[in-house]
């Protein structure tokens, strides 16, 4: 049977599917809107199943902050072409805004959130049917604090969420988020660095000192000194602050100049870039 442009447009608005996909689904469903939507959904499931072993290495990484909560989330796909598609980016934005609104703490919570006529997980599957690519939600992380900030790097491939223990001017908080994006710290402080990372770096420093012919009784002291240098590279509060005019202060010193008790309590950084 013939379907009208109004019906096609309505189905496209409801599902986000392409015009031809909507026309074909409506024709197959003989104009029944609910059946057409189910046809599109099954198509998405079929595509997802068929491409389940493919790598989703591209995508859209976003971050959103709302007062005491901020989150980072990646909606991944297979190609850069799809990752830059306006509808794909819009879906990623809608999902992360829902996650922030509901203060989600896991991907499972996000996937179960209502969206359209189903759930977020179903919406992602439906979009997979439209694009013909594997899609998945990944890279989720959240922070909570007295105040939070977020940063999305140009191109939507890297995003940051950061939390503070006290109020901080928005521009200063944004600068710290940019610092995290640019310098890729592993932890907030040396105390929060994973013990296995510390042991590994200390062992590397000791081995290097031995290769340099340093006396065995000096190895421990040398390794400890080099570990301090390592902390300045990978611990946020110890890093040189690179997003301001003064390049001679650490992030910790920069924050203490605003408020002597101000610190970063946590951060999340996620990137699709090879580093």
C-alpha cells in the first residue's frame, strides 16, 4: 500500500531512522505505525547481532556537569563518518543528559532509562539499524563533589569531569578540567595512585640506577628521588599548571591561591585517541 509523506516523517521523528528505512518499514507494515516501529527495531537488533564481533573504535565522547554531579560517557561506533553524523551526536547528547539528570552511577542504570518508546539501550540498537554499524555505550564515569566541572575537547573524542571539595569560580574549574585533558594525570595525589603503579615505577628507577653503575647502597635513595619526579608528571595536584599565565605553579598551588583548603577530590578522563 502507498504511505504518505506525513506518515514517513512521523515515523522518522519517532525513531530517528532514515527516510527510506521508514518508508520501507511502513510499506511492509501496511501503514501500521506500531508494526513499522517494531520492524525498524528488529532491523537494529539484527545489525547489532551481525556486527557484534566488530570493533567500535570511533564515537562521540561527551561530558556534562550539573552542580554537585558530572559525568563522562562515550557512544561508540565503527567509523568516523558515523561518529560525526548530527543525529548520532544528538543521540549521545540526549543519553548523557538523561544520565546526569538521573544521577546515574553505572552503565546498566543508563541503559535502562526510558527513552522514546523504549529504553536507552533500545535506542542505541535502533540507531545501529539505521547506520548499519555496531554501536555501544562505553567509557562511563561520574564524579560528585561540592562543585563539579566538565570539558569536551574539539572533535568529541576526549572529555573530562572533575569534582572539587569547595566552591570555585567557573573559569578556574574549567581550567583544571582542561589541565586534566591536556596532561592526562593518573591520580589526584601520590596517595591515591595505585600501589602497583608506584611499585612498578620504583623498580624501573632502581634498575635504571643500577644500569648507570650507581652504588647499591644509594639505589633506594635514587629510586625514591626519581619517584618524586614521576609524581610531578602523573599526579594532578603535583603537576605544573599549564592552562594559566603562570607556568611556575603546581595545580595544588594554583588552587590554594583561590582558597587554601580547595582541592580536587576526583576526576574522570576518557579518550578515543591513541596515547
